[in-house]
């Protein structure tokens, strides 16, 4: 009987934020964990009717989308990092009496305590969603390249290289190509749960200067 060994990560993934802070992400994320968090983002996006121009959104709509994204990321972190990244404290009499990962839970708890209030003590970070890509199809034995320098997506297969018609941006729009400045970035990669990629799939990320 043929056997194939599948390995699992056992050590947390570490995201370094500058010189002083770190966030630790759990070694492996299983389907239900990812889907539960991603559904919150989808629900938030449905409330804004798929609007992609953030300048057209109200402050409350932006807060809702922002909270959903942070909740999603916190769900992928170790408990210790999640507690720093997303933290709402219930304050009464100048003292913290409870803390929660959700503002709604904190508000509900504070409502039962006379004179209590909720303070957002979450880790402060610059939030930038620069771009989003969806690769709908990669041919067997082929490769898809998203080249930010030239602003195009290519597919290579059978010795032929041509523009890929299967790469989309946010909400099915044409892909956009953002210029990265000097900052810390988080790259999130997900795959189709119903049709997962082959174990042999390889993803590489390269960063280069702005010159050609």
C-alpha cells in the first residue's frame, strides 16, 4: 500500500512589528476556524453592499468592517497575542473588572454594572489593505505570476507564457497594483476549502526595488 506523509506545523508563526512588538499566529488553521472568522468579514461587507471605495463609507460602516477584519486576524493568533491585539476592558471605579475580545460582549457586561464603561485597549497598528488578488485557475504543471513591477499577471504552461485571464482583484474587479512603502506588511493567503490545491503547490513571494 502506498503511503504519503503529510507534515503539520507545530511552532507558531511570528510576525515582527518593527523592533519592539511581535504577534504569534497558531501553527495550523483548520477549516472551521478560518471559515467562522471569514464569515464575519463577509457579513460586514454585505452590510456595505460590496462598496470598494472606502471614502464613500460612513464612519460606522468603516468601524464595522475594521472590527470584522481584526476579529478574523485575532482568531488566527495564539491566545496571548490575541489578548494584546484585540482587547476591550470594562472599567468601573477606575479599575479593570473584565476584558473581552469583542466590543459587543464588553458592552453587554458593562450594561449590568452601574457606572461601568468600556475602553478599547487593542494594539494600535496602521491598518492598510493595499490590494487583494483572486487566482481562479492555475493549469496543471503551470505557474501564475503576479508581477507588481509591470502591473500584469502571467500564466506559464507547456513552454508558453501569456497574460492570465484568471486573475481578479477585489470583488471580481480587474487587479490593481499597489506600490509598497517602508512599512510592515501582513500577507494573508487562503485557498478554496471545497477544492483545495495539490500538496505539491508552491507559492513564492519576492520583493524588489521600483526600478526595472
